[in-house]
C-alpha cells in the first residue's frame, strides 16, 4: 500500500468515527433547540453507514474520499438544520472542508464545495428556515457561497500540495528506505571495520614498535658480535704472529738440534782425542816411572861410587881429605837424589793410579753424557716433529678460521646494514601507521557520526511512515 492510500485509509477511518461521534452532539442540539431527535440519530447513522457501504462495495479509497466530501457537508447540513439555521453552525462547513483537505484529494474538496453550494441554494428555495434563522437574501447565500469557494480553492490547493507531499513521502519512503537500510548496514559494517581496523592498527603499531626495539637490540647484538669477531681476528692475528715467532723458535730449535748433532760428533771426537791424549799422558807417566827407576839405579851407583871414593880418600890420608869432602857431598847429593827419586816414584805411581782412575771416570762420564745428549737429541727431535706438525695444523686452522671469521664479519656487516634498513623501514611504517591511525580514528569518528545520522534518518523515515 502506498503512502497516499495509507493516508486515505487512516483519514477515512477517523472521519467515519467522527460521523458517528456527532450523534450525541446532535441529540443535545435536538434537545436544546427542540428539533427532531430522529434526524439527530438517523442523519449521522444513514450518512456513516452509506459511506461505509460504498467504501466496502467499491473497494476504492479514492472514490470513498470523494464521497466523504459529500457526506461531511451533508452532516454539516443536518447540524445547521438541528441548530435552526444559526449562523454559528455554518462554521461546521468550513471546518469540514478544512478537515477534508487532509484526505489530500482535491476532488473531495470540489465535491464538498458543490455539495455546500447545492445545499444552500436548494434549502434557500425549499426550506429556508433550515438554513438561516433570519430572512436572508440571495446575496447572503452568494456571500456564503463565495466564502466556501474561497476556502475550497485554498483547501483544494492545500489538498493538492498535501497530495504532492504524500507522493514525495512515498518517493522518499521508496528511495530512502533501502538507502537508509544500506547506509545503516554500511555504517555498522564500516563502524565495526573501523574499530577492528583501529584495534589492529594499534596492535600493529605496538608490534612495529616492539619489532623496531627488537631490531635495535639485534643491531646492537650484531654490532657487538662484529666487534667480538674483529677482536677475535685481532687475537688470531696476534696468535698467528706468535705462531710465526714459535715457528722461528722451532727453526732455531732445529738449528740447536743441528748444533747438538755437531756437539755429539765433537764429543765423540773429544772422547777419542781425550782418550788418545790421556793414554799419551799415561805412557808419559810410565816413561817417567821408568826414568825414575833409572835414576834410582844411578843414585845407587852414585852412592856406591861415593862410598868407594870415601874409602879411597881415607886411604890417601891427608891428600885425600879434599876428595873425601867431595865424595861425601856427592854421597849426600846421591842420597838426596835418591830420596827425591823415591818421592817422584811415589808421586808418579800415585799420579798414574789417579790418572788411570780419571781416564776411566772421564771416559765413563763422556760416554754417559754422550748417551744423554743422544737421548735428549732423539726426544727433542720427536717433540720438534710433533710441534712442527701441530703448529702447521694450528696455522692452517687459524688461516681457515680467519677466512671464516672475515666472512662472518662481512655477513654481520650485511646483516647490520639490513637491520638498519629494516629499522628505518619499520620507523617509516610506524610513522605511516601513526598517520593511518589518525586517519582511521577520523574515519571511525565520521563512521560513528554517520551511524548516528543513519539512526536519525531511520527515525525520520519511521516517523514518515507513522505519519502516513
């Protein structure tokens, strides 16, 4: 049902009720003015039932609305009749025409105006006392008719405009209802989306801030790792330098080993030379011992000759005294030489014994020392081989580790650059997110306002429907 038809139905309903509501008023008027109770009762009933019967039979609200123009003016005629034509009851006609304009049907006003004109003219000639309580001229009727025409023209225009308003209301209802529904639905969805997006943006902003802080920490960790790697590389370079110095020390150790080798050879030569020389000394001592024996023999012979000389000197008497003294001195010298020879012999024997012991001891010690040097040489050779092998492996591993650490340092540099770029990008995203957050808040506020306006529009549309 259209807004116009809905309005017609509602107004017809209320006007029909108003027709029957005139019955008690008419009965009071009949009692007061001492007019017919039958007309007071039957007039409204016949008019109301007739109106309803035609409305029910025709099923056409427009025709019923036009008929209502006649019914209401006829009801005004009954009131004027019951009031014995008092001029005050004529106002019912003007009120009725004004009320009928609510039907928004210009033909209803035309029908009411024609009915009023026919009523006045007919009753003026047929039953003048029923329309005027004084002797009115045809000019009076014309004046009444003029007022009715003027009001009818105004009310016709009003009904026409009201009809257009209802048509506009129908159009607004048909066009705004889906629009209101769409706006309401869209505003709710937009509001939910904006609030959800606002929450997500706030969460994203917090997450971006946290990620940015984490990226800063990672950047600091990468920077610290890079510094540690550079420090390790520096330490490895120092270790490499130390290993180079150790290699030099190993080279010097090898030279020392070579020196030990030469020393061992020299010790062998020294042992042989010492043995030869000591043997020569022993032979010299043996020769001395032999010479000492010879000296002893000479001493013995000298003593014997000294004795014989002393004997011969004694025999010579005075002439042999000088020779005797010489013989005595030679004997003393022989004795002294003998004693010295004995001492020399003892010393030679002792020296010989000590020399033999020394030769044996030196030979043993040289042999032992040579063996110790040989063992130390072999032990040092083993250590030198192990150290050389170990330092070679360490140097090789250090070189490989240095290369790896340099690659790690390079990768750390790239990571540091990437993290800085990521941090900068996150900072830009955070700024964009903050701007978007402000815009989303603005959109959310607009959406909330739109939702409020949608509710107002929906309320207005509901009011429009209630008016209809």
